[in-house]
C-alpha cells in the first residue's frame, strides 16, 4: 500500500501471534467457529465468557489486549477466505477510514 508510510502509528494495528501455543490454538478454534457461524454465535460466546471469566477466554472481550487484536484479525482473515496456515500479509483496512491492520 502506497499510503502505509503516511499512516500515523496511532492509526495502525499490529497483529502479533500470542506467545503461548495453547492460547493461539484456542483463539484459532474460536475464530474458526465465529467465522463460520457469525456474530450471533460470537455474542453468545462473549456473554458466556463474561459470566464466568478466566484467563483463557479474556481475549474475547478485552479489546485492547494483543490477544484480542490477534483474535479479531483471525476472524476477519478466515471470514475473507484465508486459512490458519495461509493468510494475507499485506496491510489492510477492515473498514473504510478505519485503522491500518498489519498482519
């Protein structure tokens, strides 16, 4: 993207894989199901996780956490035809005028 360098850092979302393989696996499984079943399914998961929070599900609702950023990107990526092993690495905007996501 030609405009990548002109996007200020505060308008960039850098996606980083979680350090824990177990958490990555959990996020991948959840993102796969959410990409398949949609927003209503995701809302049910979030409500259940909030009702009995634990460290393994906090990525669903802690929007500023690196794990949530990874989860949000993974859902978008899978819903747009990528796989868990092959995905686009070019920076993109999920919505017009939104921040630049950098996988």
